[in-house]
């Protein structure tokens, strides 16, 4: 039985595929369970549940939310959540409100480093009324006079340049990093559990690597699973996190992190665990909504 528990639809700013297309594609891939896990959004979950009804596939309501864990940025997945839960919706609204209010602060910080940036350009590149990092970066890279700036030097306005600048200048603690509201891991795990959901840590091989003490801490806060199998994880990493999960009474999941053309390597259903049933049973056992 094939599953994919980490899929982004066009409710994610960097996703582009509609949930109906995702479900049709997933059925073609013979996936039996999928989770639509958009960034800080549950807007498409109901559509997905409706569209999958009477089809040979089950959709698990989910979201992927950035959290700070002792100064480190982690991605938390919540499965089987009640998408009508008031506190969960308030938390998501608070994150977006923070991003909206952070626009001026981000632009001021960029200007303070001697870079030219026009607010109008930032909003021209925004999806909806809230610009994401890529919009600021576009707006920096199109300015002719930024060409020789030490941060921009050698970059053009293509996707690789955007990724490079985002990593080198906008990452946590880097010089153009302007923090906006982000829930702590402990708080968000509570919100997910109170919404009847099941917290699972996403792609530990990307953010946590060998620091398994972080997994110990997250387990104390209440995570129930580890995304051990992930597109960019090495075989060794997957085996390490699988073993960690088993040794610690957690279940382990797989996710492609499908985004459409933004992340071409992340194909629907491209990674599977050796036992998907334990993942599905884990989610259904702990969720109060499934
Ligand atoms: Zn992620
Ligand atoms: Zn993701």
C-alpha cells in the first residue's frame, strides 16, 4: 500500500497544483492515503476531502507549520486536525498577521544594508496581499544599482539566485533576517493536540540531522511520529530516524514534499516506508477526528 503524507497544493505560496489535480494524480500513482499539508494553511483541506469522497483514496487533513525550537527553525506537521478548531485557526491567523506587519521592518532592514528596494515591487511579486521572502528577493534582484552590492554580486533574477540569496542573507540569524511571529514548538504541538490532531516532526534530516536530543525534547512536548522517509534523506538517515522512532515508541512516516514545478525532484509518492500501515494506524489511533 502506497501513501504520501506530505503534499503541498496551491494553498501554499510555493505550491501550484489544485487539490483535485493532486488527487487525480495520486490515484494514478496508486496512493491509498495522502495528506494535504500546506504551509500555515488549511484552506484547501475541505476541498480535498470533498473531492476524494467516493474515490479510492483517503485524504488526511493536515498542515505544515514553521516553529522555533530553542532558536532553531523546524517544520511541524499536524495530522488529523479539526480544521474548524478555533485555537488552530487563530494561531494560523496570528502567523499571517505577523508576516503582514513585518513588511515595513523587513524593507527597512534591507535598506539599512545599502540595498535598493521599492515597496511597490515587493507587492507586485507577492501572492495575495502578503509578500513572502521570494517577493523581497525578486525586488532586490531587479534593481540595477544592487548589482555590485556584496550580497547580490554575481546573482541574476533566476530561481537559483533566489535560493542562494535566501539561504545566505535571510536565514535565521543572517543579516537580512527579520523575525516575525512564529509559534514555539511546545506551543504549536499543544495547539495541534488540542485540535484533535497528531504532531509529527517533518524532515529531520534537513533541520535536525544528528542532533537526536532535539527529537527527545519534541517527544516530551508530545510529537507522536517522525517523518523518517523524505525525498532528500539518505538511506542512512531514513534508517537512523526509523530506528529512533521504534526505540522511542513513535511511528514513522514518509512524505515527498510535493510542490509541483518549484521542487521538481519531489514527486508524488516518491518515498515509502517499509511499513506504511504503522504510520496510518498511528495517525488514526491518536487523532480524535478520524
Ligand atoms: Zn518543510
Ligand atoms: Zn513541506
